[in-house]
C-alpha cells in the first residue's frame, strides 16, 4: 500500500482504548488513515483523532455489529489489526482451567472471529491486509507465562497457514510480535495468586515481580505503531515481524540455533530459576 493512498484506507483495530492499540490507532489517524478502534465498553465517540466502536472479541454478535457499522459508514475495511489481548501468569498446575479458557477466547479465538467476519468484505474488495499482534513470548515456553505463550504461539502458527489460504483472494496477512512495552498489560492480566504454602510460592513470587519490572521498563509503544505503518506501506509483507529490544528479538534466533537444553538453561538463568 502506497503512502499516498493512506487517506483512503480504512483501518479497524481491536483493543484500542489503551497501550499498544491506542498508540497504533493514534499514530495512523494522524497520518490520514480513517481509523476505527474497538473497546468492550466504548460508546460511539471520537478520541485522539479516531472513532470508537463497541466490540468484545469473545462475543461474536458484537463483532458482526461493529464490522457492519464500519462498512455502513465507509463501505470497506482495508486493514484489520488484531491487537486485543489479555495477559495471564502463574504456575500452569495452579492456573484455573476457566482462566486458561478465557485467555484463549481473547488471544486466539478472538482474532479468528475477527478474521472470519472481515474476509467476506475484503474478498468483495479484492484486497485487504490483516495484521495479527502476537508476542515474542509466543516463540518459546516462558516459565509462569506458559499459557500466554501458548495463546500467542497458536495464533502465529495458525496465521502461517491462513495467509496461504487467502492469498488467492488478494488478501495479505502478517504477524507482528512485540517484546516488552511500557503498557498497562501487567495490571490488567490475570495473575494466579502466590499461594502461601504452595510449592511454587517463593519462585513464582520472585518471577512475577521480575516480569512486572520488565514491562515497566519496556519501550515506548509508538515504536510498534511506526513498525505497523511500515508494514502497511510494504507491497508484500513478510510472514513474521518482531519488534522490541535487540536481546528479545535475538532470543528467538537463539532458540533455533542452540540445543534445547542449553536454551532452557539460558531462560532459567534469565528468570533466576
């Protein structure tokens, strides 16, 4: 997509009320994209230069209504950015099954629902771009973040197949995996409680504190917004992009190079396990 065409491009981005989603929506709206951001609690309004529509990725009827709303106003959706997500931490053994299912409903099934209901519109247009915001955590099983890693890893792999299936329609798909960014995800995610007397009590407590420190010291979310714009302006986006600190991006390459046990030792040392 060429930069000169940006004023004609309609963008729908989920989870735009805060964090990375808000930064992307604000950044693109300043650059003359017509941006619709979604929020579970949003009323019809305009903030930071873009419009809000109410949508909950776990509720299919709200997805249908929001997409119909945007198409009724604009006649098209050129770019879908699947950004809405939730964090979840805890020892897998002690994480309630209900919370595991909730994480998958938002982080995995949510994007699939968004894609399913956007594809007919993009097919009719004979083109479109779908960007899935995943996570560098999706490339590896991180201790006490195993469920989160699984939700993002599942989306990465599914999208690899999906993009091949939809190429025949002129629709492109790519994944963007951020590392740690300074957002409110730590305060909003589900934390399995640090239970007194649990065999994981001491180690999980320390690891949880370390994870929160990583997020607090994370990079400016605008870095993600700039990368998203570059992807939009790329004629043929790659399958995967990684955005974040050099060490975090390099850790993904190391996983493919190092023996499994050596990489595992490296992760355990990093998390002080």
